[in-house]
C-alpha cells in the first residue's frame, strides 16, 4: 500500500462524510437563522425555541433522505471492499 493510496482513501472518506452530512448541516443552519431572525423581530428569547425547530427539521430531512444515504453508504462500502485486495498486497 503506497502513500498515495492512503491519501486517496482518506480524501474519499472526507468527501463522503461531507456529502452525507452537508445537507443536514445546511438545513440546521437555515432553520437556525430563521429562528434567530424571528426571535430578534419578536423579542422572544426562549431557549427551547432555538433547538426544537432545528431538531424537527433535521430529523425530517434525515427520514426523507435515508434511502439515498443508505444507498451511498452501501456503494462506498462496496468500493472499499473492492480495493481491499489491492491494499493488502
């Protein structure tokens, strides 16, 4: 196993993590900004108001995206197992 193979595997893993977590983080950011603007406009500063909408939005998106995420995870795992003989040489 060469250094370039290790770097490629690590780079692919980081890109895969960003691909799966990116949409969830973006939804959390957008919902957080909307709640923050709502709190600034109405001057309601309730702590649970910031967390509950984010949790609901992220959970809902996760349920919606679950088939796609599982497919991507299976494809990535199959790809890793397919290069395993080359790595072990």
